[in-house]
C-alpha cells in the first residue's frame, strides 16, 4: 500500500487526484474517484453559483469522502467562489492568479487548499501564503499549462515546498507515472486527461475516441485557443490535439491575432456542416499511453497497484 503525506493531509487512501477540468467534470466522475480512495475535483471555472452548488450536493449524495472544487483565480466568478465557501467544501483547488486571499478564506471555513503552479517562483509564493498541497504542473499537461517540463520542475518545487506535499501533474496516466513521480520526491499525482477516458466523464464521445486513438506527438501547446477566445492568459499556453487549425496557426500567433474573426467564422461554418475537424479538444501528452475506456475508480486502483509492483520490483534489485 502506498501511503504518503498527501494522503494524510487530504484525508484520502490513495495519492491519486483527479484534476478539476472546466466543462469536463461532473458529480459522477468526482464521486467515483473519491469513493475509490482518491480525490475527485469538480470544475468551478465558468460555472454559475447555482450550478456548482447543485453539483456539490450531488457529489455529497454519492460519497461521504473528501472531494474538491477547482477555481481559476485570475478569471474568478466571486459569487461561485462564495457559494463554495458557504458549502464548506473539503478542498479548494486553485490555478493562476494570486492565491493569498483565496487561501485565507478557504482556511477560515475549515477547507484545505491545493494550488497548481508552473514555476518555482509560484511555488515559493504558494508556500508563503499557506497553501496546504502544491501541484507541480509540467508543460506536458492537457489544457492551460506552463512552459517547464515536469521532470525538471518537480524536484525544484519539492525543495521549495519543505514539508508540504507536492503532487506531480502533466502527462501522467498510470502507475508508471506515479512511481516516477514518487521517485522525484512527489507525494502523489494529479491526472486530468486519463480521467476523460472514463464512462463517467462528460467529455464528448469524439473526445474520448480521439484519446484512445492518439499516438505520441498528437498534442501541441500554444496560446492560439485563448487568442481565438479573446481571453489571453499571460505566460501560459494551452495543450490540445493537433488539427488543421493548430497546423496553420500554432507558432503564428501574431498573424492569428489579426485573423480571429475569419477563423471563428471558418470554425462555425465547419460546425454547421457537421464537420468537427476544426473543433479544439484539450489533452495532455500522455494520451498516447491511454488505450482503454476504464471506470474512474478502476483507474485509481490500477494506478496504485501498478506503482506498487514497479516499486517492489525496483526494491528487489537492490542488494
Ligand atoms: C479538458 C481539460 C480542462 C482543464 N481545465 C482546467 C481548469 O478548469 N482548471 C485547472 O486548474 N486546470 C485545468 N486543466 C489542467 C488540469 O488541472 C491538469 O493540470 C492537467 O489535466 C494535468 O495534465 P494531464 O491532462 O496530462 O493529466 C484542464 C485540463 C484538461 C485536459
């Protein structure tokens, strides 16, 4: 049994955390992960207070285990955040922005705080303002992500975190990733893309199918999605599947800025014609190693069992 400081701090059995993913979580997924002994996290980003509270209450009807809600702080919906405080959710998961106020408010209602960081400076700040668990998110991650590769960022964040647990995120999909993360000093893993390929996940069937069919190198990170949305995140890129739009515009962002209306119209025309080839789908670089649609609870159990086997095998090689 793998038991780490992340398990103690978060009150969970296994150090496997499911990422809060905007538009890609629901109560069934979150409860399945928490019921299996991991920590499920609902997305709070781009959600109304009412919708979030409904989901929080549904999670509570499905599990009595800890779970979290994720917020993107630089684009925070204050009303939704206040609703989560009022619900006294067990864990707040934060990303971007300044976490100081959010940490104080969460602690004041007895909640724990996980903060996802992409640089060592952000890790230093997170520690200074009292974040309970840090997530070192590498550039391999699906969705919005920083620029540093996980296996270079992680050990530096572990040094900065001191006694606080650090979770590794970005391209991790299995027990091999968990075993590697532990060997780099992490106390667990946070996985997003792996949990999209589950029956519980609200990802579209086409998104799930794309994950199962993916080969190494099928994702690319660039700021183009945010440019198209008219909502730039400084210092951050978005990792998505490659498609004809990324082929044309990734790396040509300056040019894209003056063609946004045209590209949006092109996407709209394709959508209206039932052609989804220009749909942008988020995914991490671990997609190439996801080969099956598996229940979320099974992913938690398999990840831990596989990591245990690997660590035992490695241990047996030491005289
Ligand atoms: C579809 C999708 C949506 C995401 N949305 C969010 C979000 O709303 N908030 C956030 O903090 N991170 C978000 N992320 C990033 C995850 O928190 C996490 O860092 C990432 O999934 C880890 O990499 P992996 O997908 O390779 O496991 C998202 C990731 C994906 C794949």
